């Protein structure tokens, strides 16, 4: 079987450009003993991958220049020499950014494509949903009746988070950019939605929206920049912040100044907790259990933005930084 | 009895100027039923007071323009019409910035001047020491064998914190400005001391000092600005930060940008916790118990910087922002 794959041509800072990616075709080897060959069907592109393109080790190793990149993927087994894996089985792996692969089964998980659509395992039922869950439940410790401000509410993590927080009995103010995204947040159950592109003073707009709900107890940070500044100004005393990402900062060419109001951390006795989902697999079974319940109760909807074909993967990835996605950004092969 | 007192002439942002203070003399009334008259002997000046001069409610009300300011003070009862208070008793109150006062005894605490020098109740055995204790024990949860970076190590909170952390079995890297202050940090038991005025790259210098100790697990933030930036770059993954104050920022005329490396909060999964000591009186008895033990074991030294005379209180206060104090800044009457 032939497989096309996307490779990184260089490490870089600053905006993501198409020439940093190249496509190559290889012949996949037949599986050896203990290996399987898989045809990928869905690939995930995620903001955290930007950090792996810089070439400096952060919490994960950088992508290797010239080698196929890695990322979440689901696909079907084509041939198997590994126990417990048969042709036609659906599997999830980190062998993304490629049409197929042959590898041992370590780190490969079988998924139940009858229970959920296979692509959901890259979204709400996968690391994306788990990220929202860990941020809300473990980092913030959101309680029923409290009010959460979910930034990037129409994004993959944000759209899961709005629904999880509502299912937990909390109120949610969502922010998103533009009418289609704000409408999606409303559809997901957000109590109030602010279009950050349509307001002059984001903090004032969010505080006004939160006032009938008693103010903002917690903030889920996906954005950085002006959103972080507004959140520091808007949280109530003893407010908590889960710091999941700061996508507005990832493509900075040069270091860009942070908010000027960090003294609010002292004045309002705030707690900010950065986190990475992979540190929290100890709550995975809680997540699955809660999520199953919410899904059976019809409390969780999903929506994906889908690009088709392996050659579109870089474009899908670049779209994360221009707000091209509503819900989870996926590539279908 | 006559009493001179310091009053605020206006609310202000930006640098503290002498003309923002005026001195006035009043006749103290004789104590009525349930009241005492006290002659203050020691006054505390503290960085947090700067926030009360802005005129905006933060976690405490602003000082009233034209009225005597408030602050920690210890003094002796001159005459009493309140049960439990007799002439000559030592008391601690928030009636600072004045030579004497007549008031009811609510909020006034009798102190044991045989156990400790009375001024210690404004320093290591008072809110200053308690602030260091809460930051290290409650906010950071410092464990034996871990390494703490204490900023402003020669300051009131910092000098207490270095000794408390050492007494708890942790390692301490202290930063301070200039040879006299760094020598004081060493005398207090810091494992390594960095003179921030003498290095080009504060983070690199602190990391180098911390390397033999296994790196920096926690940071005690008193400074802000370049110190905060360096701390975000220097903490180990899962590092914790107690955010006690950011004195470098308090006199900003206009909002000043924050650190450019806040994405480290995500990349290194850091926790930042702002706090105010008055939220944590539930640990006061633990503090007193631990402190007594450490003092009896000779593990806690104190040093004060003393200005004499009520008219010097504004100068003492302004000195906090120019680094004029080693240890606790006090005014002796």
C-alpha cells in the first residue's frame, strides 16, 4: 500500500506558511510480527501542534524535520500480525498526518465505531473533550451554580466545555468571533454569548453579560492576549483560571508583551493553573463515565469542520489560527 | 494628650511624592466607657498600603483623603475605661500613622512584650511573618528537599520566608539588590543568593544557582516585572508560584506590559496563586506554633530598618519602593 504523508520542512517561529510543509509518498512495508497496517480515515489537527514546530522541547518533543509529523488519527486495520487486532477494526493512534502506517500496536487503541462515530474519538470523546473536562473539573473545580467564562467557545475544546459545564449545573458565558460562531455557542447552551469582534471593551461586555448570573467565578483560557487581560479584570475575588492554551500568541514572531494588569492576581487573590491533558489520565475513567451519561441524556452535541484529503492537512492546521473552524477541525481521507 | 498624625492629601497613581502627605496635630479625647487611650511606639509601613492610596476599592477600602491613615502599630495604654486593658499594657492595632489614639478595643490585641520585643509583632511574629508563612505553606505547599526562589529576599516578607523555608527543610535561592542585602540573605541561611542588580540575565543566574539543588520548584513573587518573567522561564514543570505582591508595578503611572512569556504557564503546567494574608487567619494558630518552635530553636533572626519620628513615616514608606529597607521597615516614635 502506498501512503502520502506530510513532513515538516523546517522549524520556525512566526506565522505558519504553506512552504513549511511538504507532501511525500512512500510504500508502506507489510506488517511484521506484532505489527498492524492501518489506513487512516480521520486526522486531527490541534493548536498544541504549533509548539512542536518550533524546534525547542517544551512538554513534548519537537517534530523532526523531514519525517512525517505526528498527531491523533483514527483508521481501519488493513492487515494484522498482532494479537487482538483484525482486518476492519477501528483504531486510534498518534500516527496522524499520513494516509496509512505500519507499526507495532503499542500506543494504539481500539475504538468502538458502533458506539460513536469514529471521528468523535478525536473530538468530544477524545483528548479534546478530555482537555475541556480536566480544565473545568480538575483545574477550576467548577461547582453547580457558578459562572464560567469559556473563551473560544465555538472551538473544539470550547464547544465541548460549554456543554460539559452546563451538564455540571454551572452557568456559561461564551466568547467567540462572528455571528455564526456565537450562534453555535448559543445552540450549545451558553447562557450568554459575546462576539469579541463586535465589542470595543471585551471585559466590560463579558461582565455585563455575567451580571445577571452573579459575576464570573472562573475563566477557561484558550486565547491569551486581550482575552487574558479582560479575564484578569473580570473575575470575581478568588476567581480561578484554567490555562489550556493561548492561541493568539503561538505565531508571534518575537516575544509579545503580556497583560498590564497582572497585579489583579494579588488584588483579587486569583488562582491560575496551566495544564496538559496528558498529565491527567487518572481522571480518564471519570471522564468516560460522565460523558456517556451526558451523551445518553442528549446533552452533548458535536460539530466538526472538515477538510478533505491528506494534501489539505496543512491548510486545516493553518485555519486554526485564523478561526476557520467551528467545533473540531478534522481532515477526512 | 496631643497626637500628631499623617494624612493623605489626595489619591494618586504613579510615584509616591512627599506632598501627598501632610502632618496635623490633634487633641486626643479622654477615653469614654469601653475605650482606651494608647501612645503608639512602633508603626509599620508596608507595600500593600500603596494600593489604598489609589482611591479605588481593591481588597481593602482606600484611605480617606484628609483623615489619618491606617496601618499596623504597637503601643502602650495610657488610660483605660475598658475591661481587660490597664495602663502600661502593650497593644497592637491598625491605628498607625499617628502618635496616639483613643478608641474602643474592638480590633485591638494585647501583646506579650516579655515574650518578644514589641516591634516583632509588626514583623516576623505579625502579619509580615504570617504572609511569608501562608505563601510558602498554603499557596505553594513547599516540601522538604524542594527548592524555593524567594524574591526580595532581604525585605520584610522575604527575610522571614527564607528562614521559614529553611526551617521547613527546603532549599532557598534568594534574590536581592546589592551587596549588603545579598549578605543578609546569606546570613539568614539562603543556600545561594543572586544580586539582581549585578547580573544581565536574572533567570539564567538563578537557574545556574539552583542547578546543584535540582532546579526551582517554587517561586515567591514579591517583585513583578523582570523577576516574574525570569521566574516563568526558570520554574521546573509543575512549578508553583505564590503571588504575594509586585512592588515594581505599584507606582506605575500608566499600565505597564506584563511578561512576554506567559505561555510558559501552559507549557510548564504552572500554578500561580495570588493571596492576601487576611483570608488565611484559619492557619494563624499553626503559624504561631511553628514560629515559636523555630524561634526557640534559634532558627529565626530579625532585622529592622528604623526611621525615627512620626514626621518620617512618609519617607519610610517611600523608601519601600527604592529598596531602602533591609528586613522590616518600621517607624519608632
